[in-house]
C-alpha cells in the first residue's frame, strides 16, 4: 500500500464501517487508497459494532453529520429500522451495506449485487436476458438475486441446501418473481442431476456460498464435468483469489471472474454514492494487488 499523502486536518471527513468481527476487512485499504489518489480529505475507519450497539452508533454518526457508512455482518438487516428510506434493491433483499446521510435523512441501499453485476459485465457485456445459476441463498446471494433480476436477467436458478436459509429463500424467490420480469426458481443443491442439467442450459454460474473459502479451499460444489466452455464462472469468495471452482472452470475453458472484483465494484458503488465521484478502480486494483 502507498503511504497516505493527504494529512489529517480539521476538515477531514469520516466514512466508516460498522460490523463485528471486521478487523480483516479490505475496505479501509480500498477507500483510503481512492481518497488519497483523488486528493480527497476523507478517511475510512472501522468500528467493531454489533447489533446491541447499533442504534447508539447510528444516532451518534447522525449527530456528528457523518456523510455515510458501510454495514457488514451482523448489521445488514438490523440497520433497517433506523433508516428513513430504502432503495428498491434493499426492499427486495432486506439488506443494507451502505448508508447515505443527506443532512440527517438516512437512505440505505445494498451495493453487493451491483458489484457482482459489474464484475460479470466486465467479462461478458450485459447480463440482460442471461440465464444464471446462483449457488447459495445467504446474504450475498439474495443481494445478487435482487440486483440481477432488476437489471434484466432472464432466468435465475437458485440452488441451496435445505438448511436454515431455505425458507427465507422461498419467500425471496416468490417476491422477486412478483416484483420483476425475471423468472426465478429454487432448487435443492443436493440434487446433482438437476444442478448439472441446469448448468448445461445456462450462461453464468456463480458461487455465493461460503464453500471454497479459506481454510476450506479444497472444497467445491460442482465437478469439472458439470461445466461447459460457453459459461462464465464467477466466485464471490475472494479468499483465496483463485478458488477451486475457478481452477476447474479454467481447466474446462470457461471465462472466469474472481470475487475480488465484486468486492472492489461494490466499494466503488458506495464511494460514488457518498462522494459523487468515480472510484479510481484501476489504481485500487493495483494497490490491493
Ligand atoms: P451467509 O452466511 O449469509 O450465507 C452462506 C451460504 O452458504 C448459505 O446459502 C448456505 O446455505 C451456504 N452454505 C454454507 N455451507 C454450505 C455447504 N457445505 N454446502 C452448500 N452450501 C453451503 O454468507 P454470505 O454473507 O452470503 O457470504 C457468502 C460468501 O460470499 C462468503 O464466502 C463471503 O466472503 C462472500 N462474499 C463476497 C463478497 C464480495 O464482495 N466478493 C460480498 C459478500 C460476501
């Protein structure tokens, strides 16, 4: 990381992230690099805040006139009662990762799905009319589902285990079918034949489960033979940068995209909402290595 060139002054503005545990986050490196590159007198700092302290933290940040902040687990849904407005995507996915404070009026949105769409569109152009297989129905998956449906994907097949996420996934699939033109279906990920057949007829496969993440980087939900060379394979997992899924996809001749780009683009979307400026994404990519 380059050293900060802009000194902290009496005018320095704070942007923050409220979550716990969160010390591992790459967001400070990303946003501070961007502020510095653009000569903005702002600083991005993390605070370990969970649901118990959230209401007080929100009141405090509002009283201090802080322009905006991010939320991560466990606060993405818990923040909603404290906000004045919710974006269309947050209304569909019940999650907020970005708050914008306009003179005391707080608006929440989720940029995770937008980050995913932009990372995919870097590789294949528009997602409009595409058929997507989405592995997972947790926080990241539902944000992607909502944004991809709003942005004109044709069909999204959501595959998940019949675990604690299943009932909420059913509700969300119904809601998104009702509110958008996208055709969404929910499938059991343990039905490997159904998964293989659905992938065969799809344009994009994305993993939005935690499978493949360190320290379980030798795990993967699909076999190399399930893939085909016309598929774009995107993994939301960004640690490791090249997951086993992406390795299998490369071997099969698929286009691939790493979760690092989703992470950078969700940050860029939040950055634009707070500052009105485009994040210098290429510079940030270099800085994050
Ligand atoms: P979550 O806890 O909300 O959801 C976890 C999901 O994984 C659920 O769908 C669950 O059913 C599934 N799952 C867990 N173990 C499984 C298994 N053994 N087999 C099949 N499915 C299994 O988590 P989340 O916040 O949605 O995050 C999911 C992943 O996405 C994490 O790796 C996270 O780091 C990543 N993520 C990346 C970005 C990014 O910007 N690149 C953003 C958000 C999340």
